[in-house]
């Protein structure tokens, strides 16, 4: 056994005795490039150019299944043998690719050069490329870079790096003017709902990172408070704090209770009265609770096992146990940031096993031994587990579907109820 | 560097995975960074395999680099052996691991595992998926059949009297385009001819099966992309002849039967006389007259593109206006068939070039891959899929081969379907002025309230594809094209006349007329311009 059961070494507020199974073995997860699939839909005038290999390009079209897009706002500059052999100057080659691309797409206002495993191993410095190209194409096109490589990032961490690359570009906020920023990609419909709720509370007009357009960069400064809408944004949070902003610790807006707690963190930070808070949140909270409760019969008492994927696993386990009565057995996460996750961990039922990292074959052994009623896992594992008779839920749907906020709480519950519903219907 | 929006082929290690996953009792240990495990979903989601591919990845991360990636590889290999207990293990590197030069083959040898370890060298920055599959199959066959090779120069002993002629079937892999069904169809065909099929490989074979490949009298090369290199080596080493005809279409199937009969020394006339394809009669049936001269563009891997072009011309009576492949190793064959059919060959793996060519040729039917299906949909052209890269819908529940006589039946159904039926075409012409029958009316079975369906609405297949991978709802990119002020204007008379043209060709007539006017600097399109353009574009 190379895995060790040990207590967290990371600093955290309480719960230091929490046992976490740390695994290092084969990880059955996507790399950070995959985040481009939702990031390019969100930032509507941004283009993502991966500097990588044929494998990167193949990953993008296989994982996304998005060949239906006429011409997507992402592509790969595929490194070839002549680039590696020094026959071609990689920088000149990249310049040519960017030139062809920007001529073809004059609508692009923000270009991300996205680093990959091979570009990092050959030490291609994309920050210098971005600077050089930025001088050439700016100010019409802003050129930034980040790493989405598998050696640096796991799945959703790609978004963390992308947003982190935007933080130095954010304008300085006016001193003395309090601001509230919501950080993390949300579906537009969710963003609008949360904006209306925050406006109702009377906190400062919320800004969003990322915004729908590259030019709408939210200002940041010592009077900015920010709320993470997604749990995987540790680096972005760190850089925002470096610019003086303060993170409001809160559970994540999943489920009726999670959304209320998340809004409450903003309300408390800006001194919103309890009456006002109730006035704004009671009705949607009740609506969400009633809608979620319709799935309680299907899910209550059922056990659930999470393979690590998006870092949403812990908040989801909290929602499913607290609001639907499910029993989390093992909750795996690719990476556990105690500072961000502690408010969520505190709400998990006693006896929930947490694991960080992965050794997929050993985790499959534990999963089979635990005989869960439902397994949340990636696309490579789902059908093989189904073939063994184990019900699964694809974790990828949880990052592609709008699930945050009051109005989506029941949709989120339904994603977990549907596998049971289907099994009940089928007689073949 | 090369700018790629979509790729026709994955990296070569995905080709190796197609071989490993097709076989039994074989495991592949791949030195690869975290994230390369995405390739598993090709097999579990697109092909819907009920088991994981037999592949273990090292999934190294940045913190492993420079310290102990070689040690990590050895540990992974040992643990994979202990857990899966295969007959043999292949070891190799993906693109990133190739750069760190840990030499998986050398490391594998030092471990002293009790099973053969076959090293794969698949240069990721030069080669692609099909080459990777071919090279992997070749290395495996050399490793396992090679041990039983006779002395060089030994004549192949004659088949003993009374023993049935025998062959192997080479080439089918996992994630292949209809390989599952082609193998069944061709195995049946060979057995009806009285030929024993000894080994089918890689699909379904174990390493031990590969060791007895030399026993059969000859080899059937079903997919030259994966099997030709191996078959040539078997020919040199064991004196086994190989087939060169790929039995796609009625003509090619007849030729294939004659070829294997000659290799087996048997009489094929019984099989040829009882031919089971409906294609010849359907194609001669009077309602098929409307297929004559339909303009078709063909694109795919080398084997399927060449076969489809010949079948389209000779068995459907289409005009092949272009044929191409993304696989440069088949450029010669594709150029030859293009010359034979009097059209231009397109050899490119750039999806945008293919799109440009289709837009320029404006065919009435595209026979292509899933990529061309999307191009055709955008351009409003019918399309049938004839080749990998594959999609979940290329794994139909029913048996649906491309090869043999039943395969020819399948080609008939799938290629004719996207074209407007001939009789319907006549009816449309007869009733084109009818008040109930215009492009805004929509289909009658939807009732009066239903408006004409949008051309761009996603098909059920697209929804299936999204569902398969959980992708978001389809939406189309805004196009950058703005209204050009130099566009010719339509006079009211010409516009009225245009409306009298059946709606299903009206778009084409409009585009052609506008192109015609633009090229001649005509500012206002009159009825005369419309008919000048019609005459100009008439075939």
C-alpha cells in the first residue's frame, strides 16, 4: 500500500483530526484543458488556442462531443517534429498560427494561449509569447496565457488557472467604494438569478468573473469582497486576495440550503438586516425546498459513492445528505483545499470517508466492496460499472448543466434521481 | 506547428489502444500524464464497451517530473501485471512521455516479469492513429508469430490432402467503422466457400492466437490501414499470400470471392451464382433513374474512400465530383481512383480545406466521415457516413456491415436515403404552385400550425451524441460575414420568378444566380439574369 491514511497537513479552521485517505496512483480524470468547453461558451468573444499535441486536439473533440459547433472558438496549434528538432522556431511558428487565426476571426477580443503537457515539458514560455503577440495585436485583442496541462491541472483547475490569468488584468476599484464580486463560471441564467437576489438584498451591485464579454472586467481592490461560486478556484482566490480583496467564506450555492448560506455570507458582510434577508430569500427558498422534496422518496436512505472529478463532490455530498437524506459513503475529490472546503466539510454527516487524489483500481475495489446504490464517476468508468450492475451518474453533467441557485436545486436533485427512475422503468 | 480545429485521427497511442482493446489477455501500460485517460471514453462511450480498455496509465504530474517518473513507470507496470495477469503486456509512451525519454521498453525488460513485454515506439509528433494501430499490430505479430517462423527461404509445405483451405482475417480493431459486422459477414462468406477461418486478429485474438497465424494458407486483409504491413511481413516470413481486394460493393465482393477462391484453390461459382445482394436489381429498378448523375463528393480513410467512389460511380450511377482522404499513406490509391473517375483528389487532414472543397463543388450528396456530416448539414446537403472517425451512431444495434453482399445492401439503403426520393421529386414539381405546398407550410403531418422546420435544428443523432458525453445544448457561432454592399439586388419580377422554382432547389438557384451576377458585375438581377444563370450552371 503506497497510500497512507493521515490527517490533513494543510492549515485549516478546526476539524484537524479529519481523516483523509490520500491516494497516488492512476488518476482517471480529465486535464485542465477540458474547462475550455464551458469557458468558451461563457466568454463570448474569447478564443482558446491550445499549444499542444494531437492528443490535446483529440481530447477536446472527444471529451466535448461538440463537433456540432460550426467553427468553435478553440483550436490546437499542434507541435510537430520539426518544432522539436529545432528545424522551426516554435515562437515564429506560433506567431504564424495566431496570425492566421486572428485574420480568420476578427470578432475575437481576447485570445488565451493555453499551455499543455508537451508545451510545458519543452519549456515553451507562453507568457513571453503572449506579451510579444499582445504588443502586436493589442489593444484590439488582449492576449493572455495559462496552463491547462495535465501535469499541472486536474479538470476544473483549468478554469482556476484561466481566471487567475485574468486577475492581473482587472482594473483597480475606486478606494472607499465597497464592491462584491462573484467568482466562477455560471450559466447565464444562473448568473442573472443570483444577480437579482443580491440586488434585492441591497448589497453593492455584484460583478462577475468571468463576465460574458472580454471587455467587462470587474474592478478589484481592498474594498472588494468576493464569493466563490465554484469550489475549485483556490489560485484565483489567492491572487484576488493579493490585490486586497477579501474572500467571504461560505458553503457553495448548491441546493436550497447551500444557496441560502451563500447569500447569507454576502448579507452579513454588508450588514443586511435579517428582515430584509428573509424578505428576499424566503420565497425562493421555500419554492426550492418544495421542489427538491419531490425527489426525497427516490433518494432518501440511498448510499452514494463519489469518484474524484470536479472538486464539486463535497458540496454535492452535503446537498444530497442534508436536503435529500442520501448517505455518502466515500467522497473522493481530486484536490482538497481545506481553507475553502471547511464550511462544507462541517456539514457532512459523521462517518463520511473523504479521499483526495486517486488510485483508480484500488478505488474501484473499495467501491465494489461498499456496494453503493449510486456511483458518481467519469465517462471512462460509467458503462463498465453499469455493466456490473452498479447505477451511475456521469459527473461531467454536473459541470455542464446549470445546477447552482434556488431555481436549479430541483434539477440538481433530479440528476441523481433519474438513474433510479430509469432502472425502475426498464424491464429488459 | 499546425492549426487544427478538428482532427480526423488521434495520436498513434490511441491506435495502439484500438489494438489492445480489440484483443483479449493483453494489457497495455502507457507512460502518460494525467488527462490522457480521456481515451478510455472513446471505447466506453462511443463504442459502448461494457468493460474498461485494458490500459493502465502512469498519469504522472509535474511533481513527478525529474524525480522518479521511471520508477513510477516500473511500479505501475508491476502492479498492472499483478492485478490483471495478462498473457502479454505492451509498453509505450504518449506524446508527453516521449519527450521525457524514460524508455518504457528498456524499463520493462529490467523488471523480469514472467510474461512477454512488447515495447512500442510510436513517434507522436510525426505519426497518427492509423499508423499507430498498424505498427502495434505488426510488433505484436512479429513478437508472437515470429517465434514460429521457418528458416528463411524454406518453401511453404503443400496443404495436406483432405484438409480444408484456411485463412486468417487481419485488420479489425476496436473503435473501427463497422468492423464488428464486417467480420461476421466475411467470416460467413468464407465459410460458405468452404474456407476455414483460423484466427481473426486483432479483434478477439489473444497473444497465443497470434502465435499460430502462420498455420493458415493465406491472409485476408480486411483493413489495409491496420493490417497491410503485418500481412506483407507474414507473406515474407511464412510464404502466406494475402488478399488485395477489399470487398465493399457488389463488384468488389465478386472480385474478392474470385481472389480468395484462387488462393484457396476452390471453385467459387456456386457462391457467385447464389449472390445475395439486392443492390443490382434496386439500382436497375426504374424508380432509381433519378439517381443518375447525382453529384457526389467522397471523403474518408483510404480504403473506404476508394471503395465508396467506385461503388458510387459503377453501382449507383452517380457522378463522383471529388474524392479524398485524410490519410496520406493512401494518397496514391486515392489519386488513382480520382483519375479513373475523372475528378480531382483531395489529400488533406485539414477539416477546413475539406469544407472549402465541398462548398465549392456543391455536391448533392456527401459520402464522408462524421466531420463531413457536419459540413454537409451546415451546407444543407445530404450525407451518409462511410468511414471513421466514428461516433456513437456508427454502432447501430442491428447488424450493419459495409462489406460483402449484405454490406452492399446496407450501402444502398444508407446512401439513397439522404437523397430526395425520385417519385417525390416528380410530385413536388407537379404541385409546386399548390397553395398548401410551399416552403413555409411545413410538413402536413405536423398540422397547420406547424411552421417550416429550421434546417439548422439539431437532428436526434446530435442529441444522442450530446447525451453520450453530456455536452451542452447546441448553439451556432455567430458568423463574421456582414452584408456586403456590392451584393446584387433582385428585381421584383426576378424575385417572383424565383418563387416559382420548387423550394428544395430555390436556395441553390438563388445562390447560383447571385454568384453568376456577382462574377459579371450585374447590379440588378432580372428574369433574364435568372435564366442566363440557369443555363450557365446547367449540366
